[in-house]
């Protein structure tokens, strides 16, 4: 039986708010695309951890690290987020 953690992301843009859910592997895929397309620092994403990956303390720590990761990306792209990031955050569904 495989188990994995899903991270819940609360997104707010203007008066719009919505929730997005992603696994760490989704963050990793996003990061790989941003590193190749937008020259993002490859060390920006918190590292993948194998041992104890579903422990409550690790999940909470990683949740905070991933939040910082996303906030850092949004600061790097203040006017227009790259298409891959916009899609990851589901901007296309909520913001016109």
C-alpha cells in the first residue's frame, strides 16, 4: 500500500479565494519546469525526504517550506506568473 501526503494551498487573488491540492511530486515537476524555462534557482525547492516522510512534524515543516517556496516564486514574478505556475495554482479557473 502506497501512502502520500497531499498539501492544501489556499490561494487569494483580489476578492477571489480558492484551494488547490498537490502532492510533493507535483511541486517537484513544477520546479523542474521553472528551472529549465525560467532559470529559477534549483535549490529553491525544499529537498525530497524519504525517511519519516509522513510523520506529522515533517509534514508540517514541509507545508511551511512549500508555502515559502510558492511565495518566493510569486515575488519573483510580481506582474505575470509563468504559465506553468499559473496552471499549478489554478489561476485559469478563477481569475479572468
